[in-house]
C-alpha cells in the first residue's frame, strides 16, 4: 500500500490545482486498521516513514545556487512566495527580489538585474 500511496500523493502534489494535502490517520488504542502512520508506541510504520520522507523532500530549503558564465541560473520551484537575494562581488550591497510562483507564473522567467 505504501508504494501506491506515494504515487497518489506525488500525483496530487504535482497538480497545479492542489493547494494542500490533508491526511487523516487516527490512532486507536487497539491497533491500526489500515495505513497507520505509527504503531501504538508512536514509532513510525512504513506509511509514516513515507510521509516524513515526502515532507522533507517537498519542504522548501534555503539554497545558494551560482549563475553560469552568462549570469543565468535555472531553479525548479514549488508554488509559493520567494525572496531572492543576489550578491555580486562588484556590489557593496545585495539586491533583493520577491516573487510568487503559482499556476499562472510557473513557466515564466524572472530577470533580476544587478548593475556592475
């Protein structure tokens, strides 16, 4: 069941119309019926390990990519609001830029100019 759950969650998360995923996995003192996240000692079962893995994978992480020789960088971003800070050795201060990635802007380019 874990393999199929992962496929379903990945399909749902990848769809631009999905804004969130809520899973109901109630604990019962007499044990698990199906697809419980933990056992009665609250230790992860395989489904709980899967959910933890996907949360860690989908969570936004601070990153510091470098541009190529043309000053370009390509990022694959999940939908959300971002603050980008661009540092350049010739500048005394960094340039900040905010942007939103959503269904309407997911395939767009964002250009941040840094004057040297």
